[in-house]
């Protein structure tokens, strides 16, 4: 196992870290599989990762990750506490709420978290999080009180991550990226503001959906060229643990078009019952045509629609999460489609590094959902 600096914290973290969602008991909608190991098995899986050299373990409060926080606490009892780095997080944005959750997490874990993140920060709640008396102020105070080691912001949005990078109260930033959704990683690599921060990367496997068209070695190797501190991998079985942590991976560079071509070839049609799929629906008897969006998030919509999110859910729909992704898309795709048809500005295309014709792609998504029913 190789190790990298965690920003300016003075800590070194294993290049690959243990994401605890898959060891919870029960179900969460973001997972393609459910493992539900009991506590003893979950602890043994975490121990196996530790023996391979993993020293970074990430979890969240029970309302988000079920009993994973408790199981991580049991694991910590079996190792030298100083040899592991524990990160925790909660989806609360006010200072009082996050302060309460940190104290509860300390009790659940049986130890103080080395890092605590405000989870799922986006543009709708960022002003509260970063503002006076918000969650970040509370984490900063908890750090000074010695109840946590370092402060963190976790987000899927570049605007939020950049705001965190320029805020001296923030030590560590957690964001998502993989060989398909690499746009934010490319932006982070170029932006000097991120260089003093620890960067934790999640969604390397895209919730498991890229496994199949790509091997584990390709998915891990494909992100190693980026300047993150630790890449989190969701681990739920001994087999997954061994595949991820038992050896070092060589960096692999994939051109973006290579990734899209592998996705084109790697999937059979989801709806074989359609004899004549609608033109432009993305459904065919030869697989599907992925939308070539890398989620750089530069496609600012004058109507406020998250175009990159619609593109992501379309690709996820065709990669095997059809019902989950369809539900997300149906929430606003008709409004997005209507606004896109009526928009004269087309400002979303001005900064698109992939030169996508956004209205055509939105129509394709709309037609797919019409066919899906």
C-alpha cells in the first residue's frame, strides 16, 4: 500500500481507503448490491483491509449509513487507535445540529473522529454551512476544543468544493470522481486553491456501475494520476477487500473517448421487448449511446436546471440503475425539456469542454423516459 499526504494536516493516509456503506445491515438506494454482514463479519473485513495496509476508514451517522458507524467503532477497538484515521459525516447544516451530531458520533464510535465532514453540501445549503453560526463554524470550534481532529466539507458540486478550498477553516474536502466523471478532478488538478487541502475521492466505481466494462485495476489505476489524498472504495465482502487492497495498482491513463467506447460495447439493451425503439431514445438492440459528459459542471443553465445531473442519471439508467435513475430523472425532466426547447441563450453550451449539443441530449433523455413509462 502506498501513502499520500493529507493536505497540510501532517497525516499520511493510505492511497485507498475503506468506505463503509456496504457493511451496513439493511438497504440504501445508492447501492447496486446489499451485503448486510453482521458485526463480527464486518469487523473481520475491516481488519483484513487493515492487514493489507489500509489506514483510512470513512462512515456517516446512522440515519445515513445505518449501523456502519457502530461497526466501525467495534473495529477500532481491535487495533492501535493511532494507526488508523477515522472520518465521519452528517447531513446537518446549522451549527447547533452538527455540534450535537458530532457528540453522538463520538459516543457511537467510542473515540473522537480524526475528521468530521458536513455531508452533501450543495448550493441550496452552502450559505448556511459557511455562514456565521453555521455547521463549519461549529466544526471549527469542535476542532479547537479537541473533540475532532480536522474539519471537512463533502460535496458533489465543484462550486462548493472551490468555496471550501478557499476557506481557511476547512482542512479536508471530499468529492466524487472516476474515469467517466472526471471533469471536477481535471478542474481540481489545475486550480491552485486546492493544493493545501486534503482531498478524499469517492465514487471511484460509480456505485459499482463501472465494474464490468472495466476491471477493478482499471478503475483504480485510472484515477491514480489525479492529486487526491485517498480514494474511498465501498467494501462489503472479503473478496472485494482482497481485490482492492492486496496489491498496489499502476496508474493507467484512459482518454475520455476510450471510456465511452468501452461503455458502448459493454452493455446489452435493457429493454429487449422494444421491437422499434423511438428514434433518439438511446435504446437500441446494440446497447446504448452514452452521453459524453464528464461532469465538469460548467454547463450553467439560466433556468437553474442541473444539466450534468440529468446526463449522469441517463448514463446510470443505462448502466443498470434504471428504476433508481428514472425516478431521479422524472422529478424534473419534463420541465427541463420544455425550458430547454424555449431557451434562446443556450449558455450551457458556451463552456462545455465536450462540445455537447445540450438540447438534443435533453430531448434524448425525455424520449427515453417516455418509452420507459
